[in-house]
C-alpha cells in the first residue's frame, strides 16, 4: 500500500466552504448518493444514499436532479470507489440536470479516461491549496492530503458551466475543454 494514500477512514466530510460554492451552482442538491444522515446535515440534499443502501448497485432516482458526490475512498476489488461512483454517474448521463463530483486526488482524471465520459473531458477546478477534509465526527479537520483534488462539473439537461467557472474561478485553476 502506498502510505501517501492510506487512511484509517474511507469517508471524509466535505468542508463547508466547498459546499457553499456547490449551492451557488445548484439552487438545491437533490441527490447525494455517497452520504449518510450526519454528512447530509451539511450537504442538505433532498435525497441521499448511505453505505448500507450501496449506491453502486442501487438504482438512483436522478431524473431531473442536481447531483453532488464526494465519493468514499478505498477500493472495491482492484477498482477505486471514486472511479466506480464516476462510472455510475456517467451511466445516468444525461437524465439528471447536472452534477458536481469531488475527486479526492488528480489520479481520478487518469483512471476515468476509459469511461464513456472521462473527468478530463469535463470542466473542472484544481484547488490552489490541498483540501483539508473534515473528520467524520465533525470535530476538526484531517491534515491536508499529500496530493491535489479536483472538483468536476458534468452538465446534463442543464449546462451551468459558466456559473461553475464563475463560482470556482477564485478557488483554483479551471480547465474548461468545453469552450
């Protein structure tokens, strides 16, 4: 195991300063398929799926929905959970309104190149500073990871790419392949 990518926990809470930006892009978050009751107090999604509901095998009710995903870390077999959640999101494209996906590390851009829609084909933000995720207990923050993250915007029925860029532009570098 690469010690730089190890963790005692696969589930980290999204910092509120990122969720505030997500709420600027979406009027409401309708679905968070990688959550629980505690995390959803922050996200405020109208619907969410828990680990027990297994979003990787459960059907998502996502037609005409705004989707937020901060996937858990770890692997299923030899595949990253982040990549599996991305593939599941792409499976439903373009039935949902639009989605924002928080990739824990930039390797996700590499690992999704074989997807029908890769993360690298989307508009995304690479934050100028490493994201210090909040502890699951809600008591403080994890130390900054040893790698950069990416926040990916995937339009569906709604294309708010301009709003995403305006909202995240001062947060980090924007890559917009959809110009």
